C-alpha cells in the first residue's frame, strides 16, 4: 500500500472535515470583522487565532471570545 492509495481511501472522510474547517473559519472571521467587541483579548489576537489554529480557533472564538449582542 503506497501513500497515494491511503490518501484516496480516506478522502471521503477528509472532505467534510476540510469543508467544516473552512466554513467555521469563514464564519468566525466574518463575524469578527463585523462585530469588533470581544470578551477578552483584542480583535487582532482573535483574527490570528481563528485563521492560524485550525478547527480549534473558530470554536474557541464562538465559545468564549464572541461578545453577546
């Protein structure tokens, strides 16, 4: 079994995860650009966290960083 066959074998599993990551990051980034108020930290720190820390960054932003309207 070479590396390519393993990749293509698990491709149906990776596609939804990749789409979920892109969707979460886009939603968090757009929300952060629209609403500048955050619970703690600065919007710049949250932007870096959302864009650079895959999957965990957007979830953390929505869970603890986003200030309620």
